[in-house]
């Protein structure tokens, strides 16, 4: 391979990455990389590691990936993370694998005093909503975060008739959401929304289209699994213009019951601290949702079977009691009859 003409790192030639001025690396090369590539570049050499961990690079990547992180409130909380925006990106970019955390909350500190939501909604990669929401803990109340006010709407680019059969698949394909929750007390974050909807439905009462984005998490000792659900409601108007009328999230267990704030925050906290992180695979969010629905269906069928057994037991007990009662009545009748005949 013409080894004499090649320059290697060991030979100390000028063709190595170390020969490139660090200002060129910092300004013209590293700024063009996305998060995973920048993290990989930092493993190549000590020089690249020092350059690729600079705060401004990761701040720009976070702002480009999630525009809501540019909000002053979010930037304030991210500044407290161990490695700033790099730690935040590591927490928020990777998905939590619910199969690698025991379903228990025991041993955890108290839930966070407040929860920060950083939410970005895109349509055809165009940002249509970027919002930060701060909520205090409401222990016994159902967990729910609403991003839009009663009269607040967001226009979706283009023209789609909500009555058109093409409207549904267009929204399912192009409307994406990122919902990052931040625990400011423990400086951890978690992206709890599937990028694309796992289910699309039309509200039979209003005619609105509802898109459901779900992430399955390990539950507590009362429920094996739970799901964090973000719901985006789209409404139509004259001229084929669509608007987002509602964006909210809630958490529900395998029985379909909504979780309260305290339980939800404990589960989110445990997922942030103990959940194994890995990169999403295409279509995985739908597979996990289908798996969750299958487990819910099995759980419901087991409950129905138990109810049937209880009902059959009650019926059998009632029949046995009824028969015993009539046996006693008949026995007393024959006793009286025999006494009567003896006279």
C-alpha cells in the first residue's frame, strides 16, 4: 500500500487531525456536527475531547434540536447540570428503556417540588409551537399539564380540510412533538414523548382530530407499567386552515386510570435516575405502545375472568343456601306431618 509514502499518527506527520489549528476545528468543523457525531468525535483524541465538550457547542445543538431550551428559565436550570448543556443533551436525546428498571419507587427521595416542561411541536419540520411550562406539585390531584389557554390556538402551515380523508395521514406523518420534563431539584431531564403519534383518533362529538404520543415507563409497586401520554388536538376552520387547539399531557396506569401528581413525579424521577438510556429505533414507539396495549388487554381479561369466577362462586353459594333452606323447610314439614299422623 505504499507505506513509505503514507504519514501516520505515530510518525508525527502533518496529515493528522492534530495538525489542524484548533480555531478551525472549533469554528468550521465541530459546529457542523450533530450531537451524536460530536460526542463520537470527542472520543478520538484528547484534543478533540477538550474542544468537543465546550459549552457553547452543546448549547447551540440543544437550541437547534429543542428551540424551547433557549428560554431563559430552561437555560437557568440547565446551567446547574453537571456538564451543562452536554449533560442535558445526554439525558434528553436518549430514550428510557422501561425493561431495565425494577418497577418500584422505594428508597427514592421526595418528589421534586416543581416540574418544568420544555415542549416543541413541528409540522413538516417547521416549528409551530415552542413553550416552557412550570408547575408546582399538587400531590392528590390528577397529573395533567395544559400548554394552551382556553382561547389560545396555533396555526398549522398549509391548507388541510379536516373533513378530507388525506388530513388524518398528513397529520400523523408530519406533526411531531418533543416533551422534555426537567427536575430542577436533581438537575436531571427526560424526553417523555414519542416523536410521532402512536395513535390518531377523531373525536365523535366535536369532529376534532386527536393525536396521541406515548412513552411507556416502569411503574410503581401498584402498576407494572405506566404510560406518559401527550395529546395534540387539531381543529378545522373555513378555507381549509387547521389549528392546534389543545396540547396536554397526563399519565395513566395499566387499568387506564390517571395517576396523581405525587405518583407521577416519583415515577418520572425514578426513570430519570435509574432508567437505562438508548437511542430510539424507527417505529419502536409504536411497538412499545402496542405492547403496552396488549398487556392492558391481558390484564383486563384476567380481571374479567376473576370477576366471572367470583360471580359463579356467589351464584353457587346462593344456590347452596337456597337448597339448604328448602331442605330445612322440608325436614320440618315432614317432622310436623309425622307428629300429626301419630295422633
